[in-house]
C-alpha cells in the first residue's frame, strides 16, 4: 500500500491531525536546516509532498470527487 492509498483510507479527522503534525514537523525540519543540523535534507521534500497529498485528499472530499483508483486501461 502506498502513501496515497494509506491517506485515502483515513478518516477526515485523522487527515486533519496528520496535516497539523506534518506542518509542525516541516517547521522543525526547516529550523534544523537553517541551523545546519539537518542530517537528511530529503526529509523536507518528503514532508512537503505528504502535506500536499493530505490537502489534496481533503479538498477532494470537500468537493465530493470520486476516488481515482489509478488503474489505466480504458477502452479506445
């Protein structure tokens, strides 16, 4: 199960909690980066992408957009 599927299976309240904790984590990582204490700079990128995924899913739920299964293979 990839991260997007994991987030799609969460409830809206769980997603909001995840968003808040991810934003807090991003702030801490930015602080560590600016002071030169960040060991893995890719963490910043990963946390930003997680925040974007969560915000996208929350917006899809707000607009009642059907979940995209991600499977290709439509008829031509």
